[in-house]
C-alpha cells in the first residue's frame, strides 16, 4: 500500500474545480488556458536550475515547503520530462530588472527570469498559488501563464530598532516578510535618542552606554509615569554580517540609518565631547525631539562620524547610507560659540545653512568611499547636498521639490506610509496617533501629478515606515504592518492598470489565511463595522450610522439593556449612552461600540468663523457637537478639528433659550509636536445670533489624559439661545520651544454647554 500511495503522488493530475489565482502584488498579466486544471506539486517533484546562481532560490523554496508543507523537492541536474520545476535566467527584450515569466502546464512549472532576482520573484508567485492550508505532499498549482515585472525599482520597508530593540531572529523574520511581498529594500534604523544599536569597535562606549536607557515612559507621550527598567540591546558586527547575508540571499538590500545631526542623545551620552554643552547627557527615556544634538562646529564631531561611517560601510555593501537629517533643533547651535564661529568662518547665512554644511560635509566623505547618502526631507533646508537622495516623509512636497532639482526621491509620506499610525477607528492598543486605514494605503500613488515626466523619473519608489515608540514586542510590529504591507507591495510592484481595490479585497481574504500559515499576527480592522455620527434633520440629537462591507444583517442595542433589534437605518441618539452594533461573520461576532456624552450643545446647529486646516477637518463644525469626546489625543484625528495659526470660533444655536452656567472646551496640548492649548477661551451669549455679549473667559487648562485636556469657563446663570465660543490660538511659537518662530497648532474636540 505504501508503494502504491507513493506512485500515485508522482503522477500529475487534474482537479475537478476551478482554482483562482490570488497573487499579491498583482502580476502584470495572468492567463489561465484551462481553468479547471492543475499541476500537482508533491514529494516526487524534481527541481532543476538551468542557469548558474540560482542556488539561493532553490534553497529558499525548499525551506518554505518544508516549514509549511513538510516536504522538500529533489534538486537534480538531469530532470525527467514530467513533474519538474525548471528555473532559468534568460535575457528578455524591453523588460526591467526583476522581470519573470512563469508557465504551469501538465508536465511541470517553468520560471524564467531576466535576472536571478526575477526567478526569485517568480518563486514568490508560485508560493502564493499553493493552497492555504494545503494537504501535505500534494499541492495543486493552477495551469497558467504569468508575465510580470515591478513598476518601481525601490520597494522598501523600514524598521526602527532605536526606540525598541528586536532580536536577530525577528529581524530575519521581518526580512522574510519583505521577500514574500517582492520588496527589495530593508531600511534599518539603528541609532536614535533612545538607543544606539550597532557595535562600533573604535567607540565601544556607544554600546556599553548608548545602547541602554534607565527607564521608559508608560503610556502615550508624555506618559503617566516611568517603568524605571534598564532596557536596551545592540547588534554585534558579526550579527549584522549574518543579517546582511540573509537579506542578500533573498535579493534584499539593507540600508543602515545612522542619525545625524539630531536624534543623537545616545551618542552624546556615550561621548559627551560630541555635544555643544559637553553634557551631562542621558539616553532618553521618553519620545520626542531633544535640543542636544551633534555639535556642528567641532571638527572632532566629523572625525567621530567619519570613523563610525567607515565601520558601517564595511558592514553594509549598500550603495545607499541613510544619515537621517530630520528634526534637528538649532537651539544649541544658536548659543554654541564653536557653531557660531563655524557659521562665520564658512560665511553661512544661519543655523539652517549650518545644517546644510553638515550634510554636505558628510555626503562628501560618503561619496569619497563610493557610496551615496539618503536623508529625510529636512536635508533640503539650507540647500540640498549635490548627490543626495531624499526620503520625503513630511507629506510629498519635499519629494516634489527634490525631483524638480533632479534628485532621486523615495516617497514615504506619513499620511499614506506610516504604519505606526492606527489602522482602526476604534483603537485597541496605544499608537503614536493618526489614522491610516488599509484602503488609503492601497490607493496611494507615489508619483505626484504635479511632476512632468523628466521629473517623475526621479521617483524611485516608496516604503512603509515602522517607528516603534509603541511597539515593544515582535507581535505588535506584525500587527501594525499587516495587512497594510500587502497593500503597499501592490502599490509598488503592480502597474496602475492592474491595481484594483475590489480585486485586492477578494485576494485579501486568502492573504489572511497566509498570515495564519506564517504564524504572523495581523490587524482585523478590515473586518470592523464602520460607524459615523451624523447630524439629525431637526437638530434634536445625533444619528449613529453603522455599515459593514459584507452585507450581513446587523443588530443594535444599548449597554445595560438585554434586548437588541435588527439595524435598518441610522439610530437617533438623544441622551448619554453606550450604543453597540454587531453582526456575525463565519460564526464570529464582530462588534463595535460608541460612548455618547450629551449636553445642551450636542447635535445642535453650529457654524465656524474660520475653516479648520484641510488635513484635520473631521466632520467640519459638527465635530465639535457630535457627542463624542476624544480621549486618545492624535490617535483619533478624525474626531478633532485642527487650526494652524488661526482661532477656533464657533457659534452654537441651542434651538431655544436655555439656562446655562458653564462651557467646557476639550482641547490638546503636545508642545513637542507644536500643539498648544488655547491662550484662553471666551464665551459670549446672544438672543438673536447677531449681537453677542461676553460672559467670561478662562486660561485655566487642565490635563485630563495624556495630551488631552479641557478649559472650563464658569459664569453666572444666563438665559440665551446662541452661544459663541472663542478658543484663542497661541499664535507664533515663542523662542525656546519646539517649532519656535512657526505658527502653533490648536486642536479642538468637543464643546460642552451646561
């Protein structure tokens, strides 16, 4: 019986049902000549390399099959005519690097690449054609002809190991995730204020001291305490060599980032002579931007950085070396006699020009070693270094400006590519803030419309950024990147013509099963109910609207009430409560809840004197009276209105004369992010909405939770119909504060009238 069973496994067979092909990222062309036929991959399948240099690909394929399906293929130099996988490299006309053709027929599979990495990418597509889960030793692969190649040459993922340290095993797993998505760059953030993670033999204190901090804030910045735990870690040079080779075997280039001139606290704590004040310094225990940076006037700073870069470049063969260049305060430079002398000696305009001098000098050294620098878009300030590549993160404008100056650009704007932002409207863990849902990632277009073709060619691609302030373990990182990484991979690989959200959604359901196969954690936000709060027609409450993308029957109830009823239309809410909606998906209850806080202003007609900033518009003026109080700071930007340099002035029509005695404005305070509470809040009353009388004003800001806070204005009992609330913007940020000289942000959430 055993011999008969083995013989059956060796025979390719037809399946009796259609097998859909669900590959992420979407190939350029997929043709299925016989949709009801499959080749069977099994323990007897042979694999042959008809070109040299494909050993890594064969090893990778066998490792994957063994790990997830518990068998390996038999490499051979003389294959049989049937049941064989042929791999080869062949010159192709008019194709870009990484192109491949895959053919699956009755006698086997052929993958032809125009380069070894093309064969490797073909193997990734093959792996995605295997059933999930699948019967061990017998895996159907649908007959097909695939022609495929990448749209962009740079397809990257970033990982910050400065804020939190991740061991070698996880770094390799992360690289495997990159490979499985046909991405080809790993941007490894190795130094920051909170930790120095790379061994530099000439400067051992960088890891003896700089790799460790004596505590970490608890909760979202500014935190509600400190855990006082000695925390850190670093990678030895041998470990780095191991990781670089591991990535290279998967056709992935590792780009190291050594931060300069800012984000240097860990280096300064190790070697205080590198700073303007000479210390003392510490490895930072909180997040944010810090005034102490590398001294840009001292030659010893450049000698140190040249030495560090020598060891870094010896470890990383990448053409690119990332030198940071972002968020560098000029506070210390303005008062440092050595920096001021450098400005005079070099005839520089100001401290911004001094940063440009710093970047130019570092670039010249890196170029002398045959390498090129990448910097965040701040390196544009004061003048761009001659050969620098710009990584645009503060929106797309930095990338647009660089491309217009004929510099190469990697797009990674926060609104589309920052995977540390929440991917759920109903945050279930602490994130840095912002809301970046899956469909927004998928719909990102890396080439701005404003660029002409000669400029657009400088857009090399894009990458997803993973900053780890609030990711202290491997599972949280996985949760934050999936499924958004899959969406981004299709943005970067697939042609605009083949990208289709509806098709991606169908493939995504299979992709979730692959995550399970890989034992990867992932967000279920895609399955969530989508809720919104709308004004009622008569201003007599608010409407709670629930939607689900699966067209399932939904139910609704209120907390504390046993009964529930079928949801058919938006529910009118007229008092403080907890509303709950749910539906059943594959025997799993998907539920969402919303807390409503009612006061005399909730749901009433409201108008604004000044428009909010376009990126923080929420639901317009209604956001301030929708009954939802944001307690998550910038993690819930859609629930707030943002004003840049302007006041928030709102007029609320209570509908009829009401007796009121206080108004509370919910607002934010995060000085490090240039967000200031109002200078004051002033309340006015009016019987007709035209002539207003001031009741009182208050400057008393009280913190309620993290960056959330309130200003309450109390006044004698007043009978009025119209209430005007003025939250006065702080205006230009004063010297000595982050963002000094720039307009401050004012973020307003809810206005309570009681």
